[in-house]
C-alpha cells in the first residue's frame, strides 16, 4: 500500500497572535505539526503496520517546515517530499495545484490529510486535491477500515455519523477522534535524520508560477477588538443569578 | 458591474437553515444589482423553495431527485454544476457546513477558481468582491479579495445579517437532474446521534460544560439550563476527553467555532484553544469556582461559585421570565 499524507506546519495552538506592519508575526512563535495532520500520519502508520507499504509525507513551505517533516519521519513515515519554492506558497488553489503535481509523480493507493489546518482553517486543500487527482474523497472521518481495495469510513457530518464506502484509490481527511496519535520514540527521532527528504521545485513539477498564482489575496489582517473587563457579580447565589438574568435581558438584550 | 450570485441552500431535516437566508442577504450585496438565485437540492423538498424568494432570491432553482436524498459528494457536485450551467453565476455561496465545506472546494478546483471559507462579512469595494474571515480560529481576521470571474465562498452561520422577510414571490425553476454515470462513494448507513435538538453552529444561545461538570451525569444541570433558554449544549475538550460527552459538542480551535449571542461557560477554565472557539460570542457568562480561571478575562459577567449550585439557581431564575 502506497500511502501519502499531506502535512502542514502550523502555529502552536497556544500561540498568541500579534501583528507587525499589518501581517501576523512569526517571531517567537512555536511551530507544530497541524494537530489534524497528526491524526492523518498516525492512521497512515497504523495501516502500514497492518498491511505493509510505504508512507510518504508531502508538504509545502519555507525551510522551517522541515521540523514538521522530521516529526512525521520520527513518528515513522518512510520518506518526505518538500516543495520549498516561494511561488508555491499561495492560497488554497495554489497549494492544491502544486500538491497534485507532486503527488502525480508517485504511485499511490491512499491519501490522507487533516480536515483543516488550525491556522487558516479553510479546509479546502484536501478536497481540491482529490478533485484534481480525479479520485473520490471522504471528509472528516473518525474511523477507517481498508480490506483489499474496499474502504469503509465513518464520517462525522455535524455530529451525525455516515458510514461511507469507496474503493481505492481514495483521499480521506482526518477528524479528531480518528485515533490517538503516538509520540515519537528516541529511536524514531534518530532514524528520522537519515530518512530521505526529496526537494522539488516548480520546474521539477513542470509548473509555471503564473499558472498557479493565488486567486485569493489577503488585503489586511486585524485583531479582534479588545474586550473591556467584564464584571464579576457579588452577593449570594440568589442575588447573583437574579442580577445576571436581569442584565442579560435588559442590558445585553440576549434573553 | 452586476454579478449573478447563486446561493446553494443548506437543508437540515428538509428545512432551509438560517445561514442560507443570511447568505441571500450577502448575495444581494455582492450582486451589485445583478440577479440573485437560490438552489435547493434534495428529494421531495420543492416546498421549501418559496422561502428563498421571501428572503431575496429573484429565482429559485430546484433539483429534486432520489439520488439527492442523502448527501454524496459526486451527486451534489454534479447537481450544483448543472444549476451553474443554467444560471451562469459569477459568485456561488454555500453554508460553511458539512455539505458546503465539502462541495465548494471540489467545484472551486474544477473551475480553477478561488474560494474563501467561513466568511463572516461580505462587501463590494470598487466592484471587487471582498470577504472577511477568521484565521487562527478567530484570534485574528483577514480581509480577502478574490480575483477571477468565478468566485466561491462558504458562509459562517450567525454572522451576516438576516435579510427582512418580504412578500416577494420568486420564480421557481425545476431542473431535471442528470445522474452522474459514477458515484464513487456510497453512504451505507447514517447513524443519527441523539444530541440535543438545537444546532450548535446556528444557536443563538449556547450553554457549555467543561471538566468541572465531573461526569456525564454532571451535564444534567447544563442540559436543564439549555432547555429553558432554548440553547444548544457545547463542551470543552477537557469534558470530551474525559468521556463526559461526545466530541461533536467540542468548541474551540480543534472543535466548532461558534458566535452565539450568549455563551455560558460552566466549569471551563478558558484555555486559549477553547477561547479561540467562543470568544467572539456577543455576550459571555462564566461560572467557575476558581476566581483566577482565565475564562473570566473574556467574560462579560462572571459568577465565582460551584456550578452545581449556580446553574440550577440560574435555571430557576430564567424560568421565571421565559417559561
Ligand atoms: C492541539 C490542541 C488543541 C486543543 N483544542 C481544544 C479545543 O478545540 N477546545 C477546547 O476546549 N480545548 C482544546 N484543547 C485543550 C485545552 O488546552 C484545555 O486542556 C481544555 O480546554 C480544558 O478543558 P476544561 O476547561 O474543561 O478543563 P480544565 O482546564 O480542567 O478546567 C476545569 C475548570 O472547571 C472548574 N471547576 C471544577 N469544578 C467546578 C465546579 N464544581 N463548579 C465550577 N467550576 C468548577 C475549575 O476551576 C477549572 O477552571 C486543545 C489542546 C491542544 C494541545
């Protein structure tokens, strides 16, 4: 089984967002492997452990994303593809086009990705990718079973669970609950440094930067208006809940 | 410049969700005086078409077919494509819902078009279509411009203002569905889960429980308050991880991002990942026994105390005015 996992390095979910000259500041921010991608990597490793095969992680981003690649390799992925050219760091349209070209160069049976990244949170790339590769997709899965070419997944559709069937090759996106991601072992970390990372350029992928330039452009980024300090209500329970209900009804008008 | 804007209605239990009416209001803005159409997909759903007219659709397309009774990507992508061929829109809006999130990117990829997801504001500036959306789960907001003559977006519930309901009657156009030759995925079964009736992402009021509820049983007072307030019930990841409730209830950076009018956090400490999912709610109430809990920093009203005492008292007090 040839398994591909699309990964993204993101800000740590603890990160505070600050702006500098109108753009989100990266200095001092901890970077992590997107939490949803951790589920995707874990699922790929589990399948490989049961059925054999190879797990390749693919990512796009500047040099710093190598740390996320090394994490995936330390967890157990076999090899990695990294596209480091700036013209590839575009919007969801760009990213999907570049990933599709890179993945087309390899044989694959199964593609996994997180259902969204915790930074942009747009959840488009994987679905676009399936479309570009002309394979079916199943989004936000919480369970995956593969026997032979048959795939049965449980999809989380706003709390309902759909049992979805498909045949390989297929792309699935991971939802929280799919599995419990493992931690990298010391041996894994040591081995990771020797695993191959293939660097691809747009030239290697026969893509021109014009053809893949972003359709969506960020004009400005703003922080939410700072909230004025709230009020801690005083008195006994009866007094406080009475005041709260009155405030919610008369001042805030939300009841 | 006038644009034709198509709003693909999101149905829940065969009813149009409010977010689709909100999207019609946004569509009107983006159309710059052009035509706004609605699209209803499903089986035996024609009766809901007229409501789209009342909220501003000039025309409503209906594709009614048994193959559309259950959401399947191939079926829905094909159906929206067929409606797009008829209407030829320049902008297509979906709800940022299980279906919209799944169909819109597939169509955007097909059309080599840009898409903006999870939109909370739309505007036309010098004829450019501009969307505002949260990034970092609401820790910041980006204004995004999309180039090209085909634009897709998904709209977050509860954010665009609801248009006035008018007496307008839209022309209803039925499109006969050409079933795609191949459905590559099949839904064998849908396990409905008995989570509370009110939909979290659209709820005006949400009552949430955290690890402080201490057990699945401990959610009872939370549900009791929610019932009186006609609220949806949410949870922190702490409560989900502890097994007190289902992950579908999780609010936060890796759960649902919600923006109700009123959010009541009970026994939730207010970790940054949780705050990301709810801090843009209009009014926040925190009930926590620890006066130092970070949740009080974002709360408009705080009650320091034991939730098992405060929540039932609040429920009784609310009953006095609401029931
Ligand atoms: C990658 C990542 C993603 C995450 N994503 C999310 C997310 O999407 N959503 C999310 O919520 N968390 C998320 N978290 C987890 C987050 O960091 C916190 O661990 C979690 O939110 C804590 O849940 P909690 O507030 O219920 O529990 P705790 O932090 O344990 O807080 C419990 C609170 O209950 C109070 N309490 C206890 N008993 C009572 C009582 N009787 N009456 C009143 N108050 C009481 C306590 O004072 C305490 O403040 C994420 C973490 C990571 C690392």
